[in-house]
């Protein structure tokens, strides 16, 4: 496990009665990613109670420190590892990816959205890409919204052509009542496609490059949809919840849905149980998604390696994922490509609370 633990900054945590007020509330680097390791430790404790024996090596490598990463990879036993899990930025990941490809070592990337990392056939990418997320939305529509009118809107300057084509090819296979609209060129036509007599599922594919532009776009689109005074379910990005000044009532009125691979969901009994153990061990709540990620990665891969040995990379299917918070379903294009997780959960804003609706 290659983590940015910032051990050199540990002195920042020297608290005493004179400086505690000054230091309270500050962000400390050595706390940034430690929850990933803590989540992994809970998973290892669970597995050890079941009889598993795991040798976990943990290296402090910085976020994107080429020197530290190379020092870790030069460790004598590194070439004998059964699995390497780096939580690092792009440059450092490319270094460890090349090392793993040369030495035939499976490699897990917990956070990257970049599909270029899949050029290495030993890579397991946990975060689904836009097409995988779209597939989850489409499956949700097929199972839950088949009687609705489906309107997919995109901006041809900001949405990859392959994603637009994915919807054009697959949406007609699940419903006859659909429209795919280039919103950049035909924004004025959107109201004409909204039905007054049936539910409308509006799927937004656009994600503007800058937060400022995306926030403005989101607010304008919501206002346009609300003006129709129609029954609408809006499916867009989770980020729309984070924009400062966003009107949650508008999102609520638009029955706002969004897909995510990970979310600290206290309506999920599996996460609640994990959070209880985490709280008992570390006296705090699991922050961000790192703790749950660390837990699930260990709970998925260690039993898989134990059951299938080196062959697990050819068929990374775990028959029993009941102990995980989020399930994994790995897919790949061909034997020369890495594996990508295709699972996500559809959430909605329900009475100003986020609740899971469906899981692939």
C-alpha cells in the first residue's frame, strides 16, 4: 500500500495547553489520507478473524513525489507482492504502473477517473467512467422509469462524442419514448419536448470545464425546467449539490437524481455498520470516501487472491460480496486492457436527505 502519509509533517500534531486553540480546526496533511489505511485495517481485522493471514507493507510516498515512489519500488520484496494499492496522483501512478506491468503485479487504482490508466492489463480501476455511469442510469431508467419520457441533453463542446453515441445507440433499445438534444445549439427547443401529461426523465450529460460555468449552467437549466411546471425527474452530477448558493428546493422540486460509485450513505445498513466499527476504533466519523474505499478494496481482493491465486486477474469475480459496502463488477475491453469497475448507485434528494434508490 503506497500512501501519502506525510510522516515528515507529524510534528504539526504537537498539541499543548498553550496552542490548542490556535491549532483547532486546521487541516493537517498527515490526516488527509490516513482514513484509507484505517478502513483497510478494519477489513484486515475482519479477515484475520476468519483465518486469513495477510502481510501488509505500507510505504509513505507523498502525493506525487517521484523520488519517494522510486525508493518504495526499490524495496527488495516489492517484486514479490501479490497486490499493490497506490493512493497517489498521476505521475507517481504512472511510475508504479510501469513497474507492475513489467513484473506482472496486479495494481488497484482507487480514485482516478482517467481511462488512459487502463492501457496496463494489470490495472483495476475502481471509479467508473462516464460510459459506465451512463450504463447504470440507463439500467435504472429501464427498471424504474420505463413509462416516462426520456430526454437526454448534452453540449457537443463539452461531452465526448463516444458518450453521446453510447446514448444514441443504447437508449432506443429500452424505450421508444426518447429525445437526445444538443442543448448548446437547441436550448430553446427543450420546453417543446417536455410532456405535460407524463413524467419526464431529463438526463444531463454536460459538465462544464470550470465550476463557475457549470454552476451557471446548472441554475439556468433548473430554472428552464421549473418554468414548464411539469412532472420532471432530473438526473445530473452530484456536484450540483455542492455549488454555493444553490437552491435545494429547486433540486427537490425537480426530483434530483445522481449516480455515484461511493458515498458515505447513512441509509445504507452496510455503511452504518462499518461506520460504527470505525467510530469505535478511531473515535471519529469516516471522512470523505477514503475509509470505505480502503475497506472494500481489501474485502474484495484478498479473498479473491486466496480463492483463485494468480488466475484471479483473468476473472475478477468474487461470488460473495455481502461483507462489502459497495459491490464491484469489473469489465474490460480485451485482454490487453485493464479492468474497470462498472458498478454505481443511483441516489436522489428526498425530503432534503440523500437516499439510495438503486444499485447495479
